[in-house]
């Protein structure tokens, strides 16, 4: 069987040395993969329980158009999300077109002129910088009199609680916590650490709104930030919770008052959650959520595998090969633009869609440097599918994530490694 499998990989242009190197690493990851499967099983039961509790039926898959009044599927889906994330209410809509859009709605809906956002974990993801006004742009929150401050994490990656305490002032209204690292090399935050931050700031001022950017983190652990006091968690359906099936959409889950504010901002005052046609997408949303724990498990295995493959070759990987995982993203410091480009071209070549395309760096809107992106996905921009991207700037770090199955993620990593060997960016030790 092994010889048969190896021959199949050779047909896909994977050399014998790459196959043997990666196979040996995979053998040593059995215990880690078993732990990932245990978490997936727990979260699968959690999602299934929420669907049964909310009496999901095929009637909830029916399409609505126009205003979308009385969309039973939409309302039931939001009840399911509230149950899964242990929250009071949820807003889950195709009209939330991305994670950045969902975060923009959550912020603008719950802040007023004179209010201040405080990030206790350093700078946010690049695309949110323009939303906030860190980088000047038309329509930013800064233009509406909303200010921003941040407290950087300490050099060892821990939280600067003393700095947070000093930064909170009378204008501080919302604490924005980004769970994943974004284009940074800081540690991704565990749900427990997020809970500690929330508890700390609430002890200073219980009225502070704690919002968590939950992108890339859903179902990686057994609990979510709303289990530990987050007032809102926000994410994209073309990442983890859409399970690779949702073609668009985002979610905001949390306290009922916060969610109602978000609904009013998304639609219009006086309308709120009562409108918003789902256009026949409900079945994909329900089924994607149902599949999500298993899809996330495959992506996690891919990230762990990538960390082990490249760390053994001497590259700095974040998280490292043994650390616990709190999101699906694997950062690898490759040290040069050439290595980054080869890696991303390998990921693209391994894709089921557009495998023949060669990605190149370009000036992508919302970023402050050239970016290269590899994503041969069924859904454009879906980063729960196998993908990789990197800003072309020191320390030349590539960010790898996704894979709708473990075996596809594995193949993508092997192809990326092969590309780097072929262009002489790397040699196997």
C-alpha cells in the first residue's frame, strides 16, 4: 500500500526524498493528531446538539428574496449559532461580506463619537487599520471622532496587564482582542488567556464592551471566548465556521443588546434583524457549520505538520512544532522573498482550482506592502481552504492555513517544499 501511495505522489511531481522526509515526520505526529480528533469530536457533538435543540428542519433551507421577512431559516440559524457559542443572540448573514466587514459593523454599531477603542494585544490585522483610522482613509472610525489606543504585548509574548490598567480611561468604551496573530509573529491567544484579559478589564470597569476577533480560531479548542465573558465575538463564514461550504457571510455573536445594535447598523434603524433575505444560502450555512469541526481538524493537522516539516529544516515556525494550537494559522519565517514566492507557488500548484496559475506579489488594497497570495479555492478568498499568503517585507514570513481535508493540506505542504527545493531555496538535511 505504501509503495502504491508513493507512486501516486510521484505522479504529482513529489520526489522520493520529499516523500520519505515528510512520511517520517507524519509517523511521529500520531498522538498530536489523536488529540485534534478528540477536540473535533467534542465540537461536533456541540454543533449537533445545538441543531437538535433548535429543531432544524428542511423547511429552514427554503429561499427568501426581497426584504426577507419571516425567514425561518435565517432566524433558526442565528439561534443555532447563539447555542453553539453559548451566547444570548447572533447575527449570521450573507450581507456580512467578510470578517473585516463584520468587525466594522460590530465596532461602528457599539461606539459613538468620543468613545475610545483599546487593543490590549498590540496592533490589529492590516485591513482593520484603515477601518479604525490608524492608516488614514475615507470613512474610518477616526473620521467620526472614535479614537484608538493599543498596549503591546511584552517581549516574551505575555500580556502587559499593568500597561492595560494605565491605558484604560474615562473614554475607553470597547476592548478589541484579536485572537489570531494576523501578519505578526506574536503568539495566538488561547481562549483561557482571552478570558483572563476580559476578567481583568471588567474588574476595572464592568461596563467595558469586550469584543473578540475570533477569525481562524473557531472550533480549535473546546470552548470559545463567549464561554468566558466576551460581549461579542466576530468572524467570517468563509473561514472556520462555514466549513468550506458557505460562499459568503459573516457572524457576530454575543450579548443581545450588542447584537441588536449590530443589526440596526447592518440594515437600518427600526428594521434590525427583521429583514435580510438569505437567497437560498441557508442549507450551505447550516451544513457548513455542521461540517466545520471536522474541516477545522484537517486544517489543524496540516498546520502542525507544516510546523514540524519546516522547523526540522532550521526555520523559525510560529507556533513551534510542539506548542498547543489556538488557531489554524502556521507562520514560517523563510528569510527571503524567493523562498516565500516558491512556497506560495507550491501551495497554488497543489490546489483543485487554478492549479495552473502562478501567483506573484502585487499591491493589494488594504495592505502596506506587496503581498503574494496562493488560494486555489472553490470560494474566492476562502481561507479555510488550502491557502498561503505573505507580505513581501522582512522577516519574510509566510502564513499558511486551511485545507478542506488533512490529506489535501499534507499534499500542499509537500508541494511547497518541493518547489523550494527545485528553485534551490532549500535543501533537505
